[in-house]
């Protein structure tokens, strides 16, 4: 019985440890690290959409493929925003960082959502907004090494 | 069919069939994150699968029995049961991931959520397993999988600095944004993807189904020695293209459509369509192989009648296990679980369970009772033992690395 409990506890610890990449942050440094991971993932998604939309605009891709790529990125960004927003900021400095990252994620999500709407309507998406968002995310990452 | 054509077809099948969803994701992801800094792992993995697949084929050809059947007889039911449970679980995850891969490939053409296509894909896979002949399955999907050569074409079309790429591959360095733990974790993922256990179960069971004898050993060796390394080159091309196109943009691969994005960027619509066809064929072929492997492992352990060549009414339990595995795999995906996470877990856990698969093969391949005069030579045993040490280190390190890196995040 005791052995079973230990095995179950280990299994739960394993699943929890592996499945949720964003745990609690008790210090500003830890919070900043999570912000960095989030912004890096956001940049990856925005750049993916930028490349996909650019390929579509050049006639190098087709609509259904681009729509799936953009929707996947939009879902991922929504998830990132929700997950980062759920982390308790440990102090006042972290509050400011939280607002900063939330704004960046919001802009990224807006740009990607607009791209998704345009692609689904077979219209030309606004790549300038995506470039701007990707650039802002890259600059933030450079400023928080 | 002439002997030459048969060998040629076998080699093509081995190339096209080498890559599955695990290879696609692992190679693209490592290329995007580490450039060619982990290319050496692909080479190590290819040599490993070549050594052990040849051994498994030789065991099947000389004994007329598949690996799992012999594992139980040689190592006893308890050890074999541990082996069965681990292999079946990992095989199940891989099957679910492959079904997702097929559904995602189709969704890229249909423009609908892949989840909607999962039931139809599962049904299609089952129909093909049920109705299509063994040789046709191998050749059709293996050769269609050659469409993935479009990644090689894309790489050549990119005209990269080959010298710099070679330097990056031969002088692996840790990117500043990565840690030694993530580097080791992705090395294990690549290794697990190259040496996935189901490949050996399917390979040896298929050899028995096709009635291989000692006369087929030359064909076996050619398929393995030529086909698998060329398949490995395909993996490297996927990694290299991702490192050239996705890495400079700071893109990390989290979805299957991202894997083919570089091909669209470089080769346009036709290239993209060919790449999607390749993904479809690679994952469909692997879904069939993993579905059959589920039936093979369980039926061979329990001593049931098994085989695709055996009529369903003569091997009902084998066919039932295959069917139930496919249905459960589809239901697992319909729960909304992230298919890429399933893929990553399947290849990493494969790595953790590798010794369970490969150690018994090595034991049997050295037993003259089963092998007659075809036991391993000294050089082969030295290589195989070295690999067994690597496999054991990998198995021990996998779970701690998975926890430390939070699944490579």
C-alpha cells in the first residue's frame, strides 16, 4: 500500500513537473525569467505568422495552410497571455513588468487576430502590424537578457 | 519482380519510411533552436538503429520468429511483461501522435481543425491495415514518403554557406539562450526519435510475416545499411532547413505546420504541397506500423495467433488489439491534448525505454540456439555493447532532464 502511494506521488510529481512550464514566481528575478520565456514564445508565434502571411502574399503558399498556421499561433498567443497573467507578480517592480509584457502580448494577439480574419476572408493581411509587433518583442528580449 | 527491383524498392521504402512525426518534429525543433549543433546525435542514432535493425532482421530470418516472441522465451514472462507494458504504452503514444500527424496534414489542405478529421483518419488507417497487403503498405507509404526529399531540394535552393554549416555541425556549441540541460534533453529527443522501438518490432514481425529466410539476409542488410542512412540524411535536411529559415527569425517549432513552413518560403506552393504529401505519407505509414506493432507485441507475448497475413477470423484477438489501439488513440486525441506534446513525450519516453527493447535483441543475437552460425561477430558485439551503454545512460538521464527542463521549455 505504502509503495503504491509513493509510486502515485512520484507519478503526479512527474506529470506536474513536466506538463506545466510556468510555475509560481517568488522573486522578481524568477518573474522576469518567466516573462522572458513568454515573450520569446510570443515572438516565435508572431514571426511564424509573419513568414506564413508573407509567403501567401508572394503566392508561395495557399490559403487553407496559412489559415491553420495563423490560427495555431493565435491560440498559442492567447494561451501565453492567459498563463502569464495568472502568475502572481511578487512585488511592485513585477507589477510594472506585468503591464509591459501584457501590452506586448495584447498587441501581438491583435496583429495575429487581424491576420487570421484577413486570411479567412481571402484578403491581404496587414504585415506592417506583424513586423512592428515582432520588432517590439525582439527589442524587449534584447533589453532583458 | 526482379531481385534488383525488389532490393531497389526496399531501399526506397527504408528511406521514405525512416521519418515519422517524431523525426519531423524533433529535427525541425532542434534545427530552429540549436542550428546544426545537434546534428551529430542524428548520426549516432542512425548508426544505432542500423546496428540493431540488422540484428533484429537477422534474428527473424534465422529463427523464423519475431523479437517479442523470443524475448518472452529467452528472458522469462516477468521481464517480458515489463518490456511489454513499457513498449505498449510508448507505442500507444506514438500511434496517437502519428494519427494526429495525418489529421494535421489533411487539415492543411482542407483548412479545418485537425480534430474534426481524427475519426475519419482513424477509420482510414484501420481500413488500410485491414484490407491492404503488407508489401503494398510498405511500398506505397514508404515511396510516397520520399516526397520529404523536398526538404533536401529546399536546402540546396537556399544555397547556404556549406562550409559554415559543416563547421557548425562538427563544432557543436551551446547557443547563449539555451542551457546544457535543454541541450542534453533535445539530444535525447533526437536519439529517441531515431531509435524508436516500434521500428524494430515492426521490422522483425514484418520479416516473419514475409517469410524471410537466410537467403533474404543480403536484402535485409542493403535495406538497413543504405536505406536508413539515407533516411538519416533526410532528417538532417529537415534540421538544416529549419536552422536556415526559422532560427534567424527566432521561431521555435511548436506545431507540425511550422515544420513545412520553410519549404513554402523557399520553394513556393508546389514545394509546400509536396512537403505536406510527404508528411501525410510518413505519418500515415507510421500510424499503420504502430497500430500493427500494438497487435504484434501483445499477441506475441500472450502466444496468440498473429499476423496481417493471417485471416482475421483465424487471429481475431490480434486484429482486435490493433482496432482497439487505433480507436483509443483517436479518443485520446479527441480529448483535446496537444499532439506535439504527445509526440515529444513519446520520443523522450522511447529513449527512456530503449534498453528494454535493444538488450534482449543483443542477447538473442548471440545465442547459437536461435541463431545457428549467424550469431554476432566480435566487432558488431563491441559496437552493440557500446550502444547499450549509451542507451542505459540515456534511459537514466531522460526523466530527470524532462523534469529539470520542464519538457524542454
